[in-house]
C-alpha cells in the first residue's frame, strides 16, 4: 500500500486503473487497498470521482 501512496503523492489526479497498470495488479486490488487507506485515515478524496483528486494524510 505504500507504493500506492507514493504514486498518489506524485500524481494527485491518478486513477485507480492507472495505479493498477503501473503496479501490475488488478483494478479490484487497487480499489480494495484504496478503501483500506481511506478507512485508516491515510487517504482522502477531494471533489468528485471524475474531477477530484487524492490527498495523502500524513
């Protein structure tokens, strides 16, 4: 999950599909990991799904 956070810090508007492609895993795996990060308070979505961006909470 740390790799996901690094990618999001580098590109705030990156999509789950783009993360999955870069890490060579399935979209579902990334979606599940993002949900875990959101539930733990490490990641927050700002704005809409299409027009928003990710914010990493340190």
